[in-house]
């Protein structure tokens, strides 16, 4: 059986850490980014930076994918997914666009971009990938989307959170269609911590020492997919990193950016 993970938004941050994790499990990895040259360069970086003495690992390939402009006719990856020449074992819907404008100030163009990337894109990729995953009765589809709780975050980040919560709603519905007596999992993963990502680096939202390394989410996905015997118990669940990892006996302090053990 082929072993292939398709990870969107994987040229940096959480997506890049997920790619590294899948490679360690000897999965070939497709990473996507909005710029073809950058995606290809990051894939080559992942392929070159193999720790000395490590076991064989999967190969990464980079593809351009921008949901604000891509369609089956002008995008190579979408065409190959549609034609079944690429058949992922796992689809990880990680790409996202964060905009901090509130409903009063958000523009129609910004709304279009967020819904294209955060809502339309994951549904389109699921449409192309689920048939193969369902047929082989192994693998899964994961969404980087929040728990369905209407809290202060949804109030202050209203347009953004609604586009992401659409993924969570879709995940719950999709989980009910998974083949019975199979090892297919459909879940969402999210963080309860500020992550050291572009939101911090470029926008100045918070301080580095208060953040967790993005690897905390790749470890969360690793535990879910590869370290649990009866993972079907998590089908249709919203997996939150801190609670989930601590319940699994994983010390989350290792991911603190201020810690001397920062990965």
C-alpha cells in the first residue's frame, strides 16, 4: 500500500513540522504553498536535511496551490488529484489565512480570500481525496480547525473564526461517512496555546517567550495517527493539543519557546 501525505500550507510553521513528522514515518509527502518556487525549495530542504544515522524516510515534493485562483484547468496538483494520478493516504488541511480585521472593517476581498483558503479549499481537496481513502479503508482526513465553542475568540476574530469553524462542521459531517470496520480517521486538531508562527513574527501579536513551538501540533497529530491502537474512538472528535498530549503522558513543557528544551 502506498504511503503518501498531502499537507497544505506546509512551507513553514505547523505544516512544515507535520511534513517532517510524516517523513520520519517513511511517508512520501506533498507540501503546498502559494509560490511554486518556494514550495519546491522547502521540499528540497526537507529531503536534504536528513539527520545522520536516521532510518530511511519519505521524499517531499512541492506544489503550488493558491485557492483564490486555482482550478482543475490551471493547477497541476488539482488536476492530478482529480485524475487519481495522486492518491494520498492522509490529507492534512492545514493551510489557513488569518486576518485580524473585525466585521466592521473587513472588506469583501478579504472575506473572499479567507473563505477561499479556509473553507472552500479543504472541501475541494476532500472531494478529490476521500474516494481513495474510503476504498482502501486506511488513512484519514484531518482539519486544522477549532472546537465548536462560541467564546471570546470567535467574537474578536469573528470573520476568521467563522471560516475555520466551517471546517469543523464539515469534519463532523464527514466523519459520519467513514467506512465501517476500517482504519480511516476524520478529526480536527487545534491548539490551546499561542504558537510561534507568522501571527507572532510578522504582526507582533504577543511575545516569543509566551509561545509554543509549532511542533506541539505535529506531535499531537503523530500521537493520534501512529501511537494509538484504537484511534477510531477519536473519529469525529476535536483534538486539542495540551489536553490530548497530557492525557497521553506527553510533557508539553518541552515545546515552550522559553524553555531550555525548546525543540
